[in-house]
């Protein structure tokens, strides 16, 4: 059963930034430089580290600062070692009123 989880108001997440939406599972929400929203599992698949709270976002690539693993936020695909397992990705909905939701 899918859950529609409120993340933030669209103007609360600036382009080029990310955040963590708590819950089970925690979800990282990213906003690229173009202003588009994406969501993945919050925890790096290489090591337990929050990507929404403590990572570096460069357009569509997120880097985990712990061991420099990089992922594509659109697909979850790992882009370099040490990561070899993709992140789960989630649908993001932006409502007419600007509220951002993640479908988990």
C-alpha cells in the first residue's frame, strides 16, 4: 500500500538543495538547479549515511560525503565506486498549491 507523504512547500526547498523526510523509510528529496523535484531512499547504499541531510548535490548527481559515492537522483543508479547498489526512487507530486509530496 502506497503512502502520500508531505515533504515541504515548494518554496521551502531552494534549487540545488536537499532535505530528509522522516518516516519508514526515510526519504531524501532533492531539487535540481532547474527546479525539478526528485526523491530517493535517504540512506546511502554503500554506508549508512543520510543523503537528504548531509550530501552534496550537483544538478542530478548526489555525492555521499562519507566515501564519495555518487548517485543519479533521477534513477537512483550508482555512478562510481564504492557504491554498487542503486537507491530506491520515489514519485514526487507537486500540488497546485505548491505542496510537495512523496509517494512511498
